[in-house]
C-alpha cells in the first residue's frame, strides 16, 4: 500500500465507500474506471480496456469515457441495472499536489433525477418490500410495501397480509413496475426472488427495523408521530417506508426536499389485477412484442404533456372501485367529449407545457438550468388561459380550484 501513488490511494478510499457502485473517477477530460469496474464497463459499453501503472511493479485495468458524453454512458449502465457513483474534481489542478475529489452523485435505477435518464411517460418508482413471517421456512404472513418517485415527490406505503401475501406483493410489483426494489439482507439471503427484469438491491436489515425507520421518517417530516399520515399500526409499512427514505438520503446525499409527505394507501381502493391478467389484457404493452403501440394505453393515449401521460397510465393500471370517484371522472370525460371545439382549445393550450411535476422537484434541490426556468415561466403563463377555458365546465370545477397561476413565481 505504501508504494501506491497518491491518486491510487485516493481512488481506493472512494471505492471502499461505494463498493456496490461502478465508480466514475474524473481525471482531466475523462471519467476513468479501474480494476473490476474497468473490465465491467469495457464489456458492457463496448469500449477499449487499457491499463495504468499504480506502483513500480503493478498495472491495473482501466477504461474511460469523455467527460462531455458521460451522461450517455451512465444512462446505458443504469439501463443494465448497475449503480454508478460519480467522483468529480472539486479543485483545480495546480501541479503541486493531489487534486481534491468528492463523490457528487450516486445514481441507481430507482433514484434517477436527471431528465436525460428518465422516460417522460413513465414514473420512476423505487420500491421497498419488508416480508414478515417465518424467515427459516420462507413463509410470508404479511409484508410492508412502500414506493416513491423522487422525480415527482410521490411517496406511499401500505401493509399486505394473509396466506397469499407473497402473491399480493407480486401484484403490486406488476401494477407499479418499479425500476428498483429494496429487500432486507436476511430475506435476500433466504433466496427471495423477483421477476428477472426487476433490479433488486439488498439493504441491511437495520434500515427496515421499526425504530430506525420511524426515527428517520419523523426526523425528515419534523413530526413527533406518524399517526397523521394514516400509518397507525402499520409497523411493516413504516419499516418499508423508512428503508426507502434512508436509502434515498444515502444516494441523494441529503437533498430530499421533494419528499414532503407520505401517503398511506390500501389496495382495497382499486381493482387488483394479477400480472397474468394485466399481460393478457394488454393494458400497457402488447403480449408478444411488449410494445405500448397496440396496447390499451397505446390506443387511448392522446396526451400532450408528460404529466398527462403518466396519469393516464396510472388510471389504466389501477381501475377505481369507488363509485363516486368513478362517476366524477366519467362526468368530466362527458363534459369534454360533448364540446369538441373547447376540447381542441384546451389541448392546444396544453401543448408545450413542460413537465412541471419533475421540474419543480428539481427546483427544490437546486438542479435546474436557466433554460428550465424560462420553460417554467412559459408554462405558468398558460394557467390563466386554461382556467378561462375550464370555467364553463362544472364537472371540472374541482380541477379549476387547484389550478394556481403562481403569480409570484411568474413575475420574478
């Protein structure tokens, strides 16, 4: 170790902190990877594998990508299920000593916030599952389930129970199609498995424990109790939600202003469909080609905003059972279908509206550009027009009340 170069020692320090990530280490105009990471990156991204001396008698594998195109390569790694830690230079090289570096981002499939790594029409869910039951026998009596999309701030938790708990969990997986699933280490070692396309991350058991989860959640929301969130008695649900929060705090390095609330939900409020029914009904993708085109979603989706596309997908994947809410939704649809000229005007007004859900959440954590702010103002400028267009439609009165023109923000 003593004969290693200072840069090599610095690299190993960061790699020891993020052993489960591919570490992209900034060296001048390139992000380099070393050792096993280099071999993985060269193989998965089809780039050249070279080597670099780190001591008098040792060379190690090395593979790098240009800094200006790193986002493209990160996207490809995330798509393949890898976790990536980005280590940047935080001081200018002066030729007199080691450049200071710091891990500035940790990116996993379920914690992406970069727009170029996301699909506009789909949520990017991170889910945590806490099985409850006989660990040795692998039997589930209940399970805590929580999920969040840090790009929109959605955060929800529930508990499932009964002899068919494992099946109910699979149904939630089929409904939400999370990009990443967190599982306690003890149950992962017991051999709990999920569909191959799911990216599963094993998390230490203590992050799922009730006390640590409750402490993390109450500290984050600055409350004394979680009763106000509808989580009374949901010990496992709180455990799953706390595990998500602790994991996201780790990957986002403390920037969590976008997770401002937690919602308890019940699967009894919507029609539960198993994965085979969903597949055979071709709700969101066709049976054989697994393409949106030709599915029910593909036929119905005429949305012109990313937010509308995600909402329509959610409505299709969780059909309502509440008759009052169903009728209210149908009344709104009827009001719009019976007034084609007005519907066309509303549709035209919505064109060009930026993804406000995701933009406002990036704004909360300080990850926006001047171009984003210009697009935000242009989108908010359309709100008064939309309010005027919706006013003649009584079934949409509730929506009208929630359309805030945000005059203070528009006039900045």
